[in-house]
C-alpha cells in the first residue's frame, strides 16, 4: 500500500452515486438515505494487509485485503453480495475487480492534487468521489 493513500479522508464530492446504486439494485428508499451521506475513508496498512473503512452516520463498511491476492468480499449492509475480489496496483492506481452477479464491477483509488480519488463502477455506471485529508483545507 502506497503510504500516500493511508490516512483519514473526508468526502468533498460525489458524482453519480445514484447511478451506481441503481446498477447495484439498491432500493429507492435506501438510495435516498445514502445520497445524503458525507462519507469518510480510513485507509490503513499493517504487515502487508490493507484495510479500507467507509464510515458514515448511517452505516459503516470495512474491507481488508492483501494486494494481489483474491479474497471473498461480502458486501454486508451494502447490496449484500458475495464477491471474488482482487486488488492490484495499476501504475499509481489501486484497482479492485469484484467478480459476482454484476458485470464490470470494481473500483479504483488514486491520489491527485493531495486529494484521494475514487471511482466506483458497476454495469456501465461510474460514480466519482473525491476526499480531502482530514483537517486540511480545500
Ligand atoms: O469502497 O466499495 O474505497 O470497500 C458504497 C456504497 C450506504 C448503504 C460504499 C452506506 C454503495 C446503502 C462502499 C454507505 C451503495 C447503499 C456507507 C464503497 C450501497 C448501498 C458504508 C466501496 C471501497 C473503496 C472499499
């Protein structure tokens, strides 16, 4: 895990979260709640294991993995699916492929202008989220 992704990050923008959630089959009621959330990412690495926590006032979601090793990901509290996920580096992007019932599902994280960027994709929909380091201005 590149040191630069590690830390606590606060969401500053969230584009097409709605489209991504529709593609995941999330109910309208849950989407309405989720769309109002300001998400936080806590990214840590210890002994070769990376942990990404997505935190909100409504629900939290944590995934832990070793880069390059496929793992079973259960998206409990999200769309509740069992996935075969693999995280790898593609240049300076940390990329996750999530094999399951949905086509073309995954995400990518990278740093740009001191911000943490995230693309979440599923079945042709792309959600783009940007986070700033906690405590830092714009
Ligand atoms: O992150 O895969 O950083 O795991 C995406 C939510 C909303 C619940 C969050 C709870 C997808 C209702 C995780 C939101 C929408 C909506 C806070 C994104 C599903 C259900 C948990 C993600 C990766 C990359 C690491």
